[in-house]
């Protein structure tokens, strides 16, 4: 079974700092990987989707990379803002199944 | 912008009672997912539909949980009887295709079983 791990579990940074969130997965036979944002008590909002053939995706201040062979993805957030405070989740879809496997998330706090 | 709708947003019930959650996916989305998210953890898939058919329900506790999507549009997830350990956020998501496009999530239903 695919296992997804996110480190760190929590992160606190001052406003303006660049930061990196990490996601690792045990089975490299993935179809795609998706990063989500979740605000407290709310549903998930998709940030970036990386197909297995891609190495990275960018959207505004966000950049996600994928290294399938090593089972890792990173989410880079540039010039962090207090509004970026949320929990960030990565999810992996494997080639052999239809479901997404989620990590436990990284709780980010950006201090003004 | 189209959204996934869920109701109720919050539900408090006593153990052994029956509860039901409703989800209306984005129009035209063939695939619908129900997830359970325990506080501090990532969502875990309970059941996945392609149109009205169940694609994956391997993680659904079938002795007490049931799900249906009779006309291939909206869906209902039921728990009977509810147990204390069922307290969680129940999330519904939809996507246009089966083969792994972006999932769009609803706001969720927060269930508390007393």
C-alpha cells in the first residue's frame, strides 16, 4: 500500500520568507501527485497537479517539483504571506489503483 | 465558479443513531469520491463512484456504512448505527474523468457522535 509522509508536521515562519514543504511516497509507480491547501474546518483546495511525466509545475508564488525515482515532491512558497497560513496536503495517485493517498499534512503559520 | 455542495455542514448525533450526508458534485463530473478525515490526519477514501457505479469501496466499513449515487449525479453517504469513532470530517470530491484529473472538494460535513 502506498504510504505518504509529510515533513515537517508544523512550520512557523516570518512573513516574506521563502519556504519548502516536503512530501515523500513509498511506491514510485504513480500516475500523478497533487498539492492541496486546507483552511481550518474547511474542504481542500487544489493548488498544483503534477503528472508522472512532469518534473515541476508553477502557479504564482508556488512551485511544486516531482522526483518519481526517489519518491519525493516539494512545494516551494516564495515570499510567504499571512494569508498562506493553512495546512498543506500532498496526495498521490498510483498507477495500479484509482484512489489518492494523502499525507497527514504540514500546518503552516506565517507570522506578520 | 461551480462548486461541490455538501449538507449538512455540521451534525451532532448520539451513538447508535443513523446519520446521512448529501453531496452534489460539479455538473458534468462523472467521478465522485467520499473521504473521511480524522482531526490531524489526511483524508482517507471511503468510496469512489464512476457515474452510478461503485469503482472502489474497499475502505468502506460495510457493516455500518452505505453509499449510493442512484442517477449518477448527487450522492448520499449513510452511517447506521453511528459509533463514537465515526466523529470526523466527511468530505466529498468530484472530478471530470476517472483517470486522475484534479479533484474538487466540497466544504465537508463535520460529524460529532456523542
